[in-house]
């Protein structure tokens, strides 16, 4: 298969339903809700965007903190599911047509969420630039990254007497039943922080998320215990970039 570097509709394959990915991942979903709500606590936005929001998994939560949400995704299939799931809510649905594009006017958004998208971005800089362009001065964004520097990985690199790479690391090229169809990469959180700052997106806070994702914990602890630890650990563990997912709250300007 010839790889198309401009392909973005990864989840339109008829043999794949992104909702299936979340079967058995209740802990990860709830951990992300905890982080999202923690970062948005006490805030309210007029116009928000759920960028790469898929079938609207987190859109109802974002609506709790926003008057209106624009749900953006490149997949027609995911948007169709979202339209059914979110019928009657104040959500506008927009299909992303161009790679790395944020479909919004300059300085038009009060908030943008980008969660579970970075792992498809071998080079996130163009998207960060677009986010900065689309946000109003003083507007905020929650950006999640798949981290290469989580604790388990750091121990692996340490055994090899290597440092965690500063550049994105490819972790797989298999999705939707086809090789070379979808890029999957992990990022170094320190590199991401630097890239965000370069675009004028100042990091206000970060959280370490899904800290107990390892199967040893998931198979031996009840959900209540997993989430109890998650709630108290996300802030302190962020200083060490401990978890496999890092949430950044950033502000333009």
C-alpha cells in the first residue's frame, strides 16, 4: 500500500467503528473525564470547539462549560454517529477537509479541546499554529498528548542507558485493518511544551492522566479504587510526566 501523507479520514473504514476501541476502556474514559472537568472547573465559554472529537465522546461534557460547541472531525462516519448521539443539543457539526486545518475564522474561538488527536500527528506544530490562529486573545485550550516519557517507558530507556527521544516516536502503523493506513506516534511532553510556547500558547497547568493504565492495576483493582487514585494523583504526578497521557491547559497570549 502506498501511504498517503495527506489522508485524515482514518476512521471512515466500514470495517472499523471507533466506539469499539472504548469497549473495556472504561477506566481510561473516566480518567479523561476527571482531567477534563478538573481543568475546566469554574470556567465557562461562549463558543468552544471539540477538535477531532469523533463521535462526540467528550462533547456533552464540554457543553457543560460552553454555550455552543463546534464538533470537528474528518470522518463522515464519526460525524453521522455524533449527530444521532447529540441530537437536540447546541452542537454544530463540521467535517475537516484539510490536514492540520482548524476550520474556524481567525480569533473566533473562546476555547478548543484537542483530545486523542496528537497520536495521529507526527508533526503537531502546524496544528498548534492553527489553534493559536483560531483562538481569541486570552482564550484557552486543553490539548492532550500521548506521552513517550511515561514511567514504564522511562524505565525501558534507562535499562538501555538512553534518554527519552525529544522527537515523536512511531508506535504503530496498523489501524482499520490495513497496514500503513494511520500514523500513531508518542510525543515527549517537554518538546510539546516548547512547541506550544513557540506558538504563543502559554501552559497554565498540566495533568498526568490514566496513571494506572497498566494491566496489572486494571486487572487487580476495582474501578472505584482506580479512579480514587486517579483523582488525587493527576496533579502531583504531572510534575514527573508519569502517565501515558498528558493534558495541557494553555492560554493564548
